[in-house]
């Protein structure tokens, strides 16, 4: 039988598009396994349950192949392991359609490799673009991320306390600002010299 699998990276995202596509090809909700977990984590209870449920002759259907694995190797290893159990994998929305249930079809196997590789490349490029954007914004003095909600008067007091030698724990207790907010908002401490000359030791 056909089994569905859908995944989004965070609990704030919804699975509607993937679930609709799986339903359109006749996979009922009771045979569709879901996760709201990043692909980078191995703790995916939906996928774990799916792998335990699948039997010889079943086909796992996904919206796109990158829903399955964390990396190219992870995806390919999973598809290979499934094929040794007689379980195939089929995608719905990738530009290259694959069906690994036919182990004798070399083009299907090549398509699996290509799609996994393209998915990994796109994730890498996305991370690089995001990192570059953060670096440019930081260089221009713009703060990245959510707007600050820390009371500026409390923050000024926190800076004063740290300059007076208070520890982070003491500053948290006196200001009520959380530890994570302090680390995010307080300027870094100046680097302490490690030589008697008042400088840091470096070698040519």
C-alpha cells in the first residue's frame, strides 16, 4: 500500500500543502505520518513510526524528496535501507519524478541521487545567503533578529553593574533581565591581556 509522509521544520509552519497533495493521490490521513521537526534532527517520531509500519511491497510517498533526509547521504542511505526491505519511495512535486520501488530501473536510481544532491545544494546555498546577509547587516551596524524588548534603563543599569564587576547571575537578579537577553544585548568584554607587557601573545 501507499504510505504518506509530510514534514515541516517548525511547529509554526503548517502541513496543509503536503497533506493536500498526498490526499489527492488517494493516501488517507490514517496512513499519512507527519513531523514538525527540522530535517537536521534525528528525533523525528513520525518518520520513526512510518519506518516501523512499512512492510514489503509498500511505497512511501512524499511531496518532495528533501522531506525525508537531513543530507544527501542520509536520504540515499534511507532509500537504500528501505529498498532492501522491499519498500519503495515516490515523490510528487520535485522537477524529476522518481519511484525507487523498481530496483531494476537504473534511471530511477540516478534520479534519486540527483534530487537528493540538488536538495542538499539548495539548503547549503540558502544557509550561505542568510549568513552573508547577517554579516552585511552587522557590518552596517544593524541588529539582526527580533526587535529588542529590554527596558533601555534596565540595560544601562546592567552595563553599569558589569563594569563594576558583577557577575551575570548577579546582574540577572538585580535587573530582572534574562541571561539570554543579557548575552544578546551587552557589548562584549574587552579582551584581557595575557602578557606582562599588557598585550596578547602572538607569533609571526
